[in-house]
């Protein structure tokens, strides 16, 4: 009878968890927007478009109004690489960017000098630039998407005939056609491709001031009016969910509101998202892993950048940047874990904002989500009565990022900069049971402040989800004082290394410190010690919120820490792995 009662309780817990909002990425706690200026050389940052590579690094195309050029900025993991792509004539307005499977950028844009549609693609070493359409006055309001073959599809405006046009590369030539020619149409276009590579386009019907939508069904175009209430359909942006259904954000010029329309198979669901002041211009939409929309847009009343995210029941709306005249020319992209990245114009600069978050307390798998994986872990730990998902195998380390598995394993790093002549080592020196959890003792010996006297012994255990957590620390700090810390319960053990890291995750550590996943799939070149190169590495920042003190560690799978870059009091020091 007791087992049946436990089973009923477990089933009830599953129903409650799955019925609640915990699966939505927007439930992540402690989100913080981080903002930076990417390019301030002249009057730049107009007509931005953003895309993310597999590492979650942003790539942005934009307009240089000072020189009338097309520019491109890409984050390489530490700095921004900025270059001028096209400077022949007055070019670079109405940009749109997409990345292929190799992470190479493809950009559509307007050539104002010749009134043409142009296209630039990076081939790994140089930019291939060509004119796609030069028939009449064409090429504004461009939007680009790549099909599964990596071929570009572009929607754009034909000013000569006041039409919506579409160009698709088939592997050898561009196939160009007019999609809609009824009235004055085709501005404010946005394109997305479904799983079959068919194009879906949102755009403005200026004659009737309506929002229109065109979808290719494999043989013909299905064209429909989505919203005709008032003056609507400006600044459109489209995204498709996993079912190929369109979601469109756009501006209502009658009420000066941000609106949103979604098609679910039979009718369009239309709603006003934000009506506070004059808002909703320069919209851009992206969907998270749950299919929920996230929209960046401009607040013309306050000259701010705003962001709206649907959490499954309501819209969460916030101001991202309010410093000066900011928030026009926005573009948004979503990364794994519901991390929003936005490019936009700030005063006369190209600016970029992205959201970081602290992982929710109910996350036990270490991926910063409370989902079905955590449900399984919670169910197992509940049945076993083992704190935060620890079991009898907690002292068996299989997490690949530590590089240490058994007692006696160790590796050493050599100092450089002001740390030259010193070493820093990581080793498993023993075992200990802490609050009923079997732990290994990892010793970190050697530190920049007082090597080799300073050391820390971390009692670490691997939870059921594969994350390594710390339950107790003893040792001696830099001034010779003893260190002693222990968790209040296994359930509160902080993550030392996650099992399923994603860029942007922030894991609270001890005191005011935190661990933040910066990037994955990094290559660490051969170092001065002779160790390396190493590939597939994870870059983690160890920071302190109470002071300007950050260290960056590179963990490589099966190897462990191979490099540490310390930045203390404006001094650059660090450690590099000594070959095993």
C-alpha cells in the first residue's frame, strides 16, 4: 500500500510540474540585460540585422551612414571583428543577414546609387558580391533566409511597379518573380522558410494600409490580408513555429501600438501587445524553443529600446535601453535556453544587448531549465530521499569538463605574467562523506596571491543530472587565514561545473561570486608550455559581483582546465597547462 501511495504522489507531482509554467524559458529567474556599443566610428548602426552562430555569437549587418557603406560585425568570443563589406556607391541600407551551416554570413541589401538589389556572401576568405535584380527601381525593404541547401531567398520592394518581389537562388541562377502586384504593396517585408524550403512573407499593403501575408504552397502563392483594422502593417517581422505556422509582429499607426498576429490553422489570432505611448516601430520577432514569441521594438515616446516576451499566458514587457535616443532599427535572435540577443541603433552607434540569467533553484540537471529532465531527476531523488539528486554513485565523476575521475588524478598549470615561476595544480586527493553525500576531495593548490601556501580543498559530488556540485570547502587563503564553508543542505549545493552547459548561463557560486558560461566549441592554440592545441573547449568566467575581478577558465572535454586568464587590478596574468 505504501508503494502505491508513493506512486500516486509521484504521478501527482508530475501532473503539477507539467501543468505549471516551469517549462517556459521566460520563467528563468534573475535575468539581466547587458548592453555594449559595437561600432561608434561615424554615424553607424542603421538598418541592423542579427543572426547567431552555433556558439551563440552574434553576427550583425548594418548601414554606415557616414560613408554610405555596408558593414558587418561578428563577435569572436572575446572581441568584435568589424569590416566594411561593400563601399561601391551608396549601399548598405535595408540589410538582412542569415548564416549558413558553416556559420558564414549572407547579406541582402539595397544599392541606392543604381536602385538595385544586392547580395554579399562570405566564402571563408573573401566576400562574393553580386547584383541580384536591376530591373527598375528595386531592392529596398530586403529580407533574407537560407534554405536547407544554404541557398538564399530574398523578399524586397519594387518601387517602379509598386510590387512585392521575391528572388531565390537555385544553385546556378536567380529565379525572380512578382508575388503581389495588386495596388501599392511590398514594403516592410520579412521572410521565413518552412521545413520544405517554401517562403512565407509578411508585408505592407500601402494602398489599403493593411498587413498582408504571402505563402508559397509549392506551386503558387497564397496571398491573404491578415489585419485591416486601421492603419496597420508597417515594420513587419515574421517567424515560423515548429509546425510552419506564421507569427508576425507589426506596428499599428492608428493607435501607435505594437501588434502581434499568429495563425493556428484556420484563423488569425490578433492582439495588441503594448499600447503605452507611441510604440511598435522597428519590430523584430523570434521564437524560443517553446514556440513563444519574443519581440524587440522602438518606444518613440521615450526613445527607448523595448522587449516583449510571451510567457505562455501573458506578455512580459520591459525597457532594455533608455540611454539617449535608442531602440530603432532593431533585430532580435534567440539562442538555446531562451537567451535573447538584440542589435539596434543607439544615438549614432551600433549597439547590442543580450540577456543573462541566473539558473532557477528548481533546476537540478544543470541546464538552467526546469523541464521534463528535472522532473525525472526530482522523481528519482524523491523516491531515494537523497537531497538534490545525489545517489550512491555521487563520488563517480563522469562529467567530461573536470578532467579528473579517480583519486590520484591530477594536472598542473604554469604561471605567466606576474605569476611566472609558479604553478597551480588540480588533483583528487581523497574522499569524504558530507551530509550523507559521498564526495571526492579536489585540491586546488597554488594561487597568484600567495603560491604555493594558498590552497582549497573542495568536496565535490556529481548529481544525478551529471553536474558537479560543491558541498564543503576547507583550506588556507592568501593571507594565511583558514577557510571553512559548508552548505546548509545537499539541496543547496552550488554547481561547480554543469552537465549541459549553454552560453549565457550564470551559476551562483559562493559569497558574491558566480560562474558564467561564455562560449562552447572553443579552440585553445598550442601554448608556451607546449601543451595543446585543444578543441571543443568551454570558456567559463569566474566573477565577483562586489568588485571588478574576473577570471576566465578554458575547460576541454576529457582534459579539464587547460588555461586560465586572470584580470586582477588591470594586470593580465594566468596559467597554462603543462603537458601531461
